[in-house]
C-alpha cells in the first residue's frame, strides 16, 4: 500500500498543531452542552425553532473542527462556513448581538487548518491536484 500524501513542512506542521490546540476549546464547549446539568442545552425547555437552527449550525462547525484533525482542508472549510453562517445569517436575522470573539472561536481554528493544508506551488507550474 502506498501513501499518496506529501510530506508537510515545519510551518505547516506548526500551523496544524496550533489549529488543533485552539480547536479544543469549541469542541469541549460543544461536548459540555450535551451533558445533563442545570445550564446546558440538554436540560433546556421552551426552545424555539431558531434555537435548534443555531445549535445545528454550531455542531456542524464543531464537526468540521473534529474532521479537520484528519482532513484539514475539508474540515477547516466546514468550520469556517459554519462559523460564518452562525454569525452572519442566523444571529442578525433574529436580532441578537454576537461578539466577534465568538466568530473567531470557530473561524480562527478553521482558517489555521486550511492554511496548514495549503500546498504552495513553484512559479511557472500549475498547482498540484488535491
């Protein structure tokens, strides 16, 4: 069996590990929300349909962060898309303010995963196919 993956540079390895460490925060937060307790989603009552939409997009973004540990390009874009959708569409539609810090918690690790998977090509040559 052959390994089709190319070796990654030190910069890419550092970026990938930085993204992995930063992504632990949202992953642990999302996992904690599923546990039973007084102030968690698992014990909440009276949620509206848009609350479920917000949660679905949040968990899609977190699933992207988990996927990015193995497939950084796909998972990173999934986390970025989920974070942007959560911030730019769902919250303003329902007139809720959201700090940019929350957006960065989801998008920053996703962007780092995408950056770590980016393979620079030599000048004059076409980029390598994924």
